[in-house]
C-alpha cells in the first residue's frame, strides 16, 4: 500500500514524465478492446483494457485521481502483449506508456523488505551477470540429473510449492552441464558466407535453451551467414523494463550496444520474440540520452528475428526441408508479431517443410499468458488465458505446436501438461523443428 506522501510524489512524476501527447492520441474508440486478453477474461472490465489504463494514467497525471492500489493493480494485470498497438487507428504506443507508468510507481513506492530483497536479487544480482545465470541454471541441471528431481516428485515435496510452480517444474527443459554452457565460441564460419551476422544469445536461451541456440546458429550457417557472438553481451533488459526497473534496462542496453557495434555486422539476430521486441525498442528507451540515442538507432535497425533472416536469405528455397507425417500449428509470440511485425516469415518457413500438414490455429495471435514472469506473479489470470488458448490448440488437432519465444514455449508445454496431452502433443521452438527438417544439416 502506498502512503499519501508516496502518492503525491508518484502523481507529480506522472505529470512530469508521462507523454501527454501519446496519452491524448488515444481516441477511446474501442478498437483495442477485443484484442486485449485481460479485458476479455476479466468480464469486459474497462479498467483492464488498454484505453481504460491510458485513461487512468491521464487521470493520475491530471490530478483527478490518486495513484492508489486500484490503479497499480490495473497496470500490473496488463500482460504487456501490445496486441492493442497494431489495431489502434491512432498508432498509440501503449507499451511505452505502460513501461513509464510502472517505472514511476515502482521507483517511488516503498517495498516490503522481502519484496525489496527479491527484486534486488533478480534485477541487480542475477540477470545482469551471465556467469551467475549459468551458475543458477547449473544448479537446476544438477537437481535434474542427480536424482533430486525424481526424489522430490516421488516424496511429494513439490506439493509444498504453489500449484503453478509445481506444474512449471514438470515442463522445464533438461538443462545442459555448466561446461557446455561456458564453451560458447565467439565465431563460427559458413562454407560460402553471404552475410555477417551477430547473434544475441540471451540469458535463458543460452542456458536452459542452449540446444535451441545451437540450432539457430546451425541454421544461420546453412543460410550462408558467418556468425559472431560477442562474449561481453548482456541480458536484453526486458524483465527490468517491464517491471519498473527502467534504469537497469538502460544500463543493459548500453552494454549490448557497445558489444555489438564493434562487430559492424549486417544483422543482429535474436531467436526470442520477447528479447527481440525490447532490443528493437532501444532507440525509444534511450531517446533522452544524446550520447547513446543515435547508437541505439543503428543497433535497432540491424535487428532481425531468426525466422525473418532465414526468409530474407531464401533458406526455405535453398535447403531441402522434410519432416514426414507431422501435423503442426503455430502460436505467435506477441512481441514478435506486434512489435517486430514478424508473422509471415515463420509461417512461410513451416509451410515449406515437405511432408507436414500446417494447420492455422484460431486466434494464434492472441497471447498465451506467459508474458515473461506474468505466469508466476499473476498465475490466476495467466492460467485463465492459457485455458482459452488450449481450446484453440486442441481444435487445430496438431501433434506439434511451434513457437518463437522461450516463455511461449514453456507456457504451451504447461498447457499440454494441464490438458493431459503429454505424449500426444509437443511444443517446440521454430529453430529446432527447422533444423530437424533440414535434410542436409550435416553438410
């Protein structure tokens, strides 16, 4: 609960920092309403819609209402999927407003000691340090391989955890050994290179999802890219930016810009929709920093998702892709579709695989409810959204659900587990299924 003093400070910050022109761009037309999962799942509650949240932000900035718990609750319940942006006739950058509002509130309210400790551990002690991320992932890998996982499941120890975390534990990928995570090369060649690509490896992607990163690198090589991997790159900062830790996000952005600009690559490639959307917004994140803004613009202009670069380089026409007997469907990453504007490329690549039957999932562009750590901190709403997603997934009657983001991948695995479909349906990252289908992948 915020105190009266904190509310006064927050209100003043809203007045000074919120982009009034952007808030006024919202015409309250309502085009965003059907695209917003929380508006629909809350029973069409206006304060849980994009236009409703903008109205709250504007009212706080104008001093008409206090930034109380109801305002904060409305903002926190937002997935940040940004599905409202493509359908907005005024082009309101809702995601930018949301991040600014969350940062103002979180930086000017007093957190309890446990919350403060956890936030400090996550935002300052863990994610900015890739070596610590590897160590944390290494502990999880030890838990999986040592027999502790099996014992914990058999004895029912996991039942002490919240139900959503117990379910999540079941769908976590097998984490590679620490040695494998550390032995990341900084350069990989291609037989006949046509482009110079720099690869953003990410935090979770280069630890828990290392195999998918390796598959991505192999695909880039097959497409004719020489690959450079800067060893001093950092977390993209999305978790910080979405959670009211904007300064931390800026610090990480500067580290990444500096790491990648030295390579002078043709492209900067990512294979995680959530990371890509935040990386491509570095120019906005650093818009008020004269020294870094121009550098951020150049960085953002080179960014591409793995599916987009493969499509642009005609990978699907140059490489023989075969995967017989598979019925597959595709679940969009919200940020990949809504922010990076990439939706055609992954579908074209999947449809180019010989032997598969591609079935479009109804509402494939609607959020699955993962949204970073949303499925942990807002479990009830997340599972409500996931249940609706699984209705559509089951209607597609596909054996494979393909995704383009690690959070989406885990969420779809969780949905498969919750629906009792394990063994009949699986979820995979698009890089993994493309490499599996590539007949000449060993060449």
